[in-house]
């Protein structure tokens, strides 16, 4: 037994030794930029310099009380929760549909998953052209069918810009939810559905009692991933609206970019980044709590 324990300890030491170089490199890649951001956030750093006068928590105090920061935070929550909620509901519905057997299911899967394969820049610029008020096909169709009297400024109107951005984001990324949820749906034992049908359970009861408990942990995990990715998504909004009009689509990543590379206030940009990290950490904790609860109920 002692020889076995020594062999196990030796193998574990060898495993740790083999992983140590990679872990050290990963720690450097993640730790050094993080520490640098924290240090920059406590300085008044401008253009042409990597350091500046120490200001303590002044940049954080500014971020908390700044009206532009509050506007960006509100826009970020609208953008994130609007996009993720629609993506997850639409993704679940499409996954349930694609899980059924019907003629042309392979073609339907390819069509639904196609937007996720299109490069983001190509998709965004195509949508920007389609939504143009003069040459855009969307306005042309809406006018021809009589739904509107004149072209709409989808990306240049404070009332429509955020909605348009959310629709484009959902179109681009909801296939990710379809892929994740379709995988878990296909892993559910069909015997449970057969037993439920024999007992006279309706389609809704089968979904509520069988499908939902299986899908819920993956649903929440997918929602967590999409929340993280959408929260710091930059290129879609920047290429579509640049944060306008009148800052109606300025989210926290856009604000960080503008503060750093337009106003050259790197300290304040770093402070906003750290606060964004804190918000994401709270959201992650809430999601993991819900995921553990869902797993215990299975």
C-alpha cells in the first residue's frame, strides 16, 4: 500500500511539474494585463505616456457619478438582456423543432446555423446596407407592402437604433443556443417520453416534466456564456452605429474605447473596465447559483 501511495504521489508531482510551465505562462498572460489595468485606473494617464499622477480612487468616483457612464450602463443592460433573452427563447424553440423528425431536417438545420458561420464584419456591413434608408432592401419592402409611408432611419434614430442592433445581434448569434440545446435534447432517453405518453401525459406535460429538467442546466450555462460574450461585444455596435445616435447605443465597451482613444483618458477607461469586470462577476455568481439549483432538482 505504501508503494502504491508513493507511486500515486510521484505521478501527481510529475503531472504538476508538467503543467507548471503552461500555468505560469497563462498566469502571466492573464495576470500582467489585469494588474496593469488596476494600476492605470489609479492614475491620470493621458496620451503619449504609460504612467501619470496617482489619483487613487478618483477615476472610480468619476465613473460612478458620471451621467455618460450611467447611460452606457443602462444601454448595456438593455443590449445584453434584450439580446440574450430573445436568443435563448428563440434558440430553444428552434432546437425543439429541429429535434423532431421531418423531411428536409438537414437543410433546415443548415439554414438556421448559417448566420453563425458568417464573419461578424461581413454580416454587420450587409445588415447596415440592407437597413439603409435610401438604398436598403428592408425599407423598400416595407414601403411597397404599405406598412410604412416613408423610409425609416433604423440606425440613425434614437428610438430604433438599439432595437435594430439587438435584432441583428440575435440573428447572428442565436444559432449558438440552437447548437447547445439541440445536443442536450438529443441525449434525453426516448423511453421517458414513451412512458409519459402511455400514462396519458400531454405534450406540455412532457415538456415541463421531462424536457425542461434535462435542458435547464445547459440552458442556464449557455445563457451565462452568451451574457459574458454579449456584455463585452464591441464590433457589432461600433460598426453599425458607433454608439450613436446621441449615445443611444453607447455601451460600456464603446465607452471604454471612446474614453481611451477619443478622449485619451486611459485612467478613466481602465476604471470603467474594472467596474465592468465587477458587474460580470456578480452576474456569473448569480448564474452559477441558478445552475447548481437546477442540477440538484434533476
